[in-house]
């Protein structure tokens, strides 16, 4: 005669079975989420490649594409007389493939960006980081400019803690200011490869954005490269 199983043992076995089913269901849900949004990012990536082709029309074309992750891809460019060697574009999409990263990106308001990286024919003899920040100051939050207000537009200016900063930096600042339509978020120059790095929002190449940004992004990159060659700071 077999002895009956204790009720407590039956309860523990049933509880672990429910937990196992929940874990398996959660894993399947996360896997399905990843597969679906990975496909969405790949589809969006194909659309972005068309935008890049359109933006660089007449200056070159795409030489290769490599997906680094589900939300990042590197686009190698083949350019003609643009002042760059081995130019590539790092495309950063929203990390929608995982729910946690997607939520963090939305909370931090991270934008989808394009990062241009390349070498210059003559490496610069300086390191420079330029970040584009915009502020709007008012005495009161709800205060709006009136008809009797006199507004003045201020050009680029430099805040530095070094008394011996080189004045040729103005050449580079003028080139960045001239590319206002492209809205560069960050520009870097390095002695080591890659010599040039520039980040712009994805909207800079979107067809529904300003056409001048679409046409002028290559010219803006060329102006920055020329400014680096002309500057000696």
C-alpha cells in the first residue's frame, strides 16, 4: 500500500509549476517583442538608407551596410571629392527591441541620430569638441515679447578659461553657424582616426523636413572639413 502525499508537498509542487509557466510566458513575450521591433527597425533602416541616398545624390552613394545591433547600423559611404576618406554614418534608432531600454530612451527624450565619421586628407593638429546647446531665457515663464521690444541676434561666441586660446577657432565656429539648417548636435576633431565626427538628428535627412537641410548637409560637412584644414589651433 502506498502512503498518501502530504498536502504541503502538493502545494509546493503546484506553486513551482505556476512560477515556471509564468517565467516561460514572460520569456516568450520578451522574445516576441524583440523579434517584432527588430523587424520594425530593419524596415525603418531600409527607409533611412533611401533618405541617405537622396541626401548624398550627386556626391556619392552607399558602399555597404552593417547592423551592429537591433537599433544601430553603420553605413559606409563612397564619396567623390568631398574632402573625406572612409566616411561612414552611424545610425542610431530608438532601442525598441527591449521594453526597458525603450522606456528609458523615452524618459530621457533621446533622439534618433546620424553620426558622420571620417578621416581628413591632412590630419588636424588639434583636438576639439563642440556641443550645440540652445537656451531661451525670460524674466517670467508666461512673458511674451511685445511690440515695443527690441530684439538683437547674437552671433557665435566663445567662453573659455584659457587666456591663450587660439583665435583661429572662429573659423570653425563660423562654419558650424553657417550649417544652422543641419542642426549639428555635436562636432569633434581628433588627431587620431577618425579625425572628424559630427552628429545630427535623423530629421536632417527626412523628406518631410526642410529641403534646404536635405540638400545642404553634404556642403555643411565639406565646410567643416575645410574649416579644420584652414584652422591651426
